[in-house]
């Protein structure tokens, strides 16, 4: 008995100059019919069949997205560099190494979070300080006594530092007085 030859299916193809954003407009590209849905896709010169990206996406399962850990359960950055750190369960860590004998003997470590200022906020504070300076300069012209002028000049100097970009630690309290 002779073996039957496998029939080769020939899919329709054509050539076209590059028209898409990532294709060279001088070069010609070969397009071939998708074996699943029939849309045309770019393929190589020696390809015999093509499956388009939409059909491949339908064949493959969607990725499994797991929820991230809760921020409350996580330890703060750099906890293993701290000389002594006590987590919420009472576990004591000395330079990142757990000390089981000390569990529950020390109070929980309180982490102070530094307030970070965005560029937008910093620019806003500069504008507010500049407007304050304008008002203070008008006020300075009307003042009569030297003691009153000193206080206003001190405030002008303070807000001038803010306008230059050097924000002192107490800038928020003084800005909204």
C-alpha cells in the first residue's frame, strides 16, 4: 500500500509597500491570509500559513492577576537596616535578624513618614509666597515705626527665601497666617 501524500493548503497572499507607522514605505511586505479567520497579516517570505494576533489572543488564556499584599501588613522600607525594629505581631528584629526571646517585650516601632512635596505644590507655594511679599511691601510703605517695619522686613526676607526655592521646615504654617 502506498502512503497518501498530505494535501498542502495554499493560503492567499499578496505584496504591498509599507503603509503602517512601523514599516518602511520603500520596502514591500508580504501579507498572507490567516488560517483561522481569513484576515491578512504580515508574514515572512518562506511562511506557508499564518495565524493573526487576534486569533492567538483568543486561543490563549488571559493572564492571572493576583492582588498585591496589603500595605498595612508590609514592613516599612529599610526595616532590616534599623538597629531595632518591632512589627505589629510583636516580633523583635535587631539589624534585620529576628530575636525570638524578645517577642512581645517591646512596644511596636512607630515610623514617621516624611512629607514629600511635588513640583506642582512647590510651585504653588512659591506663587503664594510671592503674593505675600507684594502685600507686605505695600504694608511696609504705610508703616511709621521702626519696630513695626522690622517685623514686616523679617517676613519679607522669609518669603523671599521660599520664592528662591529654599523651603524652611515651618513654611506651611507661616504661609497661611
